[in-house]
C-alpha cells in the first residue's frame, strides 16, 4: 500500500480512480447541502487527481484521472454543484484545466469534451448561447479560464493558484504556496548539459512561458480583495531575488543568440520572474497593498542596463520595458 492507502498495482489503482468520479457524484446527489464530510472527501479526491495528472504519472493513470472527472461532471446534473465555490471544487477545475495541457492527445480530448459539456450546461442554465460544443482543446482551455475568472474573481485560493502557476509550481488543496528559490533554480539550470543522453522533457505539448503569460492575465483579473498579504510578500521576495540573480549573471556573462539564456529552461525562468515583476508593478499602484514599486523599478532598470550591455535575451528586454511603462 502507498502512504495514501491506494494499492500499488497500477491497473487496479487506475480502475479505482476512474470509478471515484461517479461515486463522488452520487454522494453529492444524496447530500444536497454539501456537508463538511462530503466537502472534505471532494478535497481529498482533488488531491489524488492532481497527483494522477502530474507529468511523471503513467499515461494510463492520467487518462483514468480525466475519465474520473468526466464521470463526475457528466453524472452530476445539479449545475450549481459545478459552480460551488468551495476549495475542493476549485481544484477540480484546476485538474480539468491541466488535462487540457497533457502530453497525450486522448487525455486532452477527453478533457475538452468534459469542458464543452460543463460550459454548455452552465450556459443553458444562464440562458446563454455563447458556448458551442464540441470545443477544440485550445478553445476549451480559454473558455474554462474565462468561466473561472468570472466565477472566482474574489477567491483568495484562485489568486494563490495564479501566483503559483506564474512562479512554476502548482498548488495542492489545503497546502501553503511554495516559492522555490529562483537563484538556486538559475544556478542549477544554467550550466551546459554535457551528458551523452539528455533526459527528455516530460511534457512536450505545454509551452510553459506562454502558460505563465496566461496566468498573469488571470492574476490581474482577480479582485484585489482576494490578495493574501503573506503570499504577496513571498511573491515580492521571490521576484526580487530572481531579478538580483539575473543582474548578477548578466553582469558577468555575455549572452547573445547562443548564450546562457538560450537554454529553454533558463529562458522560461526569466520569463516567470518578469511576469511576476509586471504583476507587482501593477499592484504597486495600489498603496494599500504595500508593494515597493520604486525599489522594483530601480532593479528592473538595472537589469535593462546590464542586459543591453551583454546582449541579454530580447524577449526579457521587451518584457522589462513593458513593466516600466
């Protein structure tokens, strides 16, 4: 048995996971008021789904997870359950979104079909014909986020998830946000890989830099009332540490087309740091949030100066100029 109590036998575990969606749906139908017990069970299931949809999981397990979600949303007819604002339900939507970014086409298509039916049921309830089915994967991804932005725009959990996805970590239900050191990440990623067989990236479908930009837009669409001060301070510290690391490296190393930022992982890390900087510059306009926009502006100008001298990544330079406008 694993620590979570799930049998190690992969096929049996996948079968159990697939059946859980229908089971959760039946629980909700019996428990109209969504008691604390059922809500906690949904949160536990959400955690299991997020782990099952991780890039490191087998494709059969990822397919079982999205099948479980499809069963849940297909068999839960009460539309208000789909739009419940509890934390567990929100993370179900995150898992559904992640299925649309999966490396496997079947997983993505199952996720898109589920999103199509879900949004169509919500549109029917709202007498809105804007959603057409079936949606292709890119459209499903976009419309699901639009739905979440409208429904959860005052949710601290949604804001925290957007922060986590910008810095490159996905949150788990009932867990505090994580902020891996950008300086340490840069030091680890920057050296040339001289091994004969380089480990292939787990997910070749997802564009991580693009995803950061998508979640930046989500972040800025959420009401400032949803911002958690402690997480905001951590984001500020993480961003300043990252900017300092970029300044130090750009000051000592020439870049150019084949330089240190040409490694995709390094380029993506820089984009994440600068997305966060843009968000903080935006938040600095609201004095009640306490973001030091002046100090951040000075650091960004420093990156711009040393970056131009050492011909640092043009995309980074454009992002910095945008933040300074």
